[in-house]
C-alpha cells in the first residue's frame, strides 16, 4: 500500500497574493502487513512507515527496523518475532496458530506502541480438489486479451455458522534462455560475450495472481461449492512448459472480510464515472499513545487448507506470449537451477 501526495497549483489571471502554507506537523504512518495461520511457521509481519504528510521530498516508505514485535494469545502466551530482513519479522518455525484461539499483534518501536484488536482463528473447510479452466479475458485494450488458466477450489462449506474465505497462491515454472547469445554493450558497440551458464532455471513467485480473492457463504451455506481461487495469466514464461500452482484457502473473521472487501473495491477503481467512491481503509491496529493517529493494514489469523496442481501449457486458450532472453537465466528474479522435488 502506498499513500500518494498530490500537489495542486492553481494559476489565476490578475493580482495574486502569495500563499504561505505552513504544515506544523509532519506525520509518517505505520503500515502493517502480515498474518499467521495454523500451518507451521515461520509467519511474517512486515512493518514500514508511509511517506510523511507535508513534505514531497521525503522517501515514500521506510522500513521499521529494530522493533519489538510480539504475538499474544488470549491466555497470555506470547511469541517474540525475529527481524530476518530489514522491516520483516518472523515467528519461530515451530509456531502455528490454533483454531478457536485469539491472537493480538503488539509492536513497540521508537517510544511508540501499537496493538491490534484480537483476531480469532475460525475453522476453514478443507479443499477437496482443484478444478482448472482455460480463460480469455478482455484487458484494458479492446484488441488484447489476458489469456491464462482459472483455478477453482471445490469444497463443502460448513453450515453451522457464517464463513468467510480468502485465497492466496504461489507458483513455480520452468524457463529456458540463451546465455550463449549474450551481448555486452560497450562504448564501441555491442560485443558478443557468450556465457557458459545457465540456460535452464526454475522460478518461484509468491503471487502469480495478485488480485484480492475473497468470498462468503451467503449463497452456498452448508453446500458443495466451487470458488475462483486464482487466474494465472500467460506472460510468455509461465506456460513454456507447465506451471505448478499452490492454493491456500484461509478462514477470515467477519471484520477481516470487511477489510478485504473495502481493499478489493479500492483496487478495482479505474477512474470510470461509475466507480465506487473512495472509502476509508480502516484496519485493526491501533496506536496506543495516540489512538486517533491512522495506522494502515490489518493483522489476521487464519485456519488454512492447501492444495497444489500442475497447469499444463496446453490448457492455454490461444497463442502463448513470446519470451526470449539472451542471458543467464539466473538473472531473472527468484530463479534457481535446482530442480524442485515436486517437478
């Protein structure tokens, strides 16, 4: 999430008095990203500060380092998170949430203290199977389509209470490049500089489908259902062979679901006249010292069901996008020459 700062200058014809705007207070807002689940850890919490209000010269975000980050349950048990990267805090690998328990995030940094409202872990219905369908969707262009594969989670909803679901995904795919055709750019022109390695890599991405995918059981309470868990678009690389997709079906509280509903609505705004009006994206994290001070983000705790599936390139309805790289495949982000065990 980013906070954008817009400077609007009005030019008027005629005599204009100088306008002296003095901002007495510069505010940098805490941004919280992260959650815990019933799967083994580590689980991650990302902390940063948004751009300062009142200054266009400040950096847009700053990692929050050396904070004391804890997660506490309703019985007083707590776990302390370790800063594993700048602004990224991890639970121990042995930590996992329990269905029915409530968890609170506590952050202490630079004489400031933040605390989340308790989040209860609701049970989630297990995914029984994953169904795949080729899909062609219109994009922003009238002549260009997004071509890929939709993946649906099939399961039986639990009918004893209202349930809310969130879908996450990750993926791995194979790429082949041409390091032997690498060309070095020099002041005297391009010079062939073939590389001995490497032409075959496996790339892992945290979110092949970046859309917010949520649903509630209002229309299928207690029944068998199939819900869209992700749409993996062909980008020229993903389906050169096959794509290994892992789907997580997570439970949400009603409050967390409402947060993601608003987030989904805001992300869908395209500037159209019929877009929904912007809404205040209120999370569940509070500044203890200054409760009225805004905090961005939501800490949630979920039960989770996970399944994986291979999406074969032959599923893609249409021509695959072209991809060519005359370089070592390891220059691609999150790439490795090590073949995954599941491949």
